[in-house]
């Protein structure tokens, strides 16, 4: 009977520990310091197509703001257009999500078109990447 009781207590402890691990927030969202970047589903395309404004959501705490680098790639017919841009650091790392504008400029001699594109956002802390996000975005002229 004592052995059965010990087995039951051990199983209950293991189940409780597993539940705590499952309910823990993702590693990128916790800790000190911490930053999470999230790309929006759409970008505002300039009238010339040479620039796109993306409002990247940045949530960080216990650290100084870092620039967010965004790379954008679009393929239309046989033409591939690339561009990049970097945010400023005027946002606050207070644990709340903020929209940080990043202006992506098309490489010289090219322009983005309305439609789909692939975006990647990266936050670099010192010499290492501390947050990243990639997604397909829709480029559209702002109305």
C-alpha cells in the first residue's frame, strides 16, 4: 500500500511539473532583458513604389531600445525587387507593445508594386540576433 501511494504521488508531481512547463510563456517573451518583434500583415506603398512603410510591433523590457532592420523582397513576373530599412530607437522598453515605423527603400533602379511580398524583421542586441520575424505581407497604396 505504501509503495502504491509513493507511485501515485510521484505521478502527480510529474504531471504538475509538465503542466507548469506547458503553461510557461515562450522563451522569447520572458526573461530579462527581452524583446519580441512582429511584422504587420500589410505595408503602405508610396505612390512611386520606391518606399514601403511597415509598422512593426515591438515589445521589450529591461533593455535599451535597439534598431529593427527590415528586409523586403518581391517577385513580379521575372523581376525581383529587394529593399531594406532600419527603425530608430525612440520607442520605450516598458513591456508594452508599440508600433514602430520602418521605411523600406527599394534598391536603386527598382520599385515595389502593389501585391504580395516577403518581409523579415531582425533586432540585433550587441553582436547577436535577439528577435526576428518573417511573413508574407501585402503592399498597397494607402487610401
